[in-house]
């Protein structure tokens, strides 16, 4: 994660069912669905103003850390999150073994 994102807080917006990262007034987010043991990450989006800045990767990493700290597993249905975990295999331990594409990570 780039240094400029380290101190930005991850916001869990339960009303909108999404994790958010406010970067200079621009909101990157990940839509989620949550059960008592697993968080399904559905869709990641960063506004065009943040394109190429690393904001999408930062919100994924912060969200994965949040899920890990909560003692839950993740189901990365979002293609961007799936690709992030595949590229950073240290996060695979967080993926629910019941996730349909678990063996593809």
C-alpha cells in the first residue's frame, strides 16, 4: 500500500453495505454482504479521479485487514478483490474454503 493511504481510516458504512475510503474527498468503496462468519466482497469501485493512484488496492488491503481483525473469512466475488488475493497469496488464508473458486487462488 502506498504511504499516502496508510493513515486514512477505513469506514464501514453499514447503511449502504459498503466499506469506504475517502481520498481527498473522493470515495473508493467495496460493496459487501456479511454473515456471522463471512464477509462477501461483491464490487470494488474507485472514481476516475483516483485512477492509477493505488486507492483501489489500498481499500482492498484495508478491508481484508478489517475482516481478519474481526475473525471472519472472506468470499472474494469481486473480480478485483479476487485478483488482488491471487497476486498477494498471504491473504488466501482469509478466504472461506466454501468460496466456489477457492482452488483457483
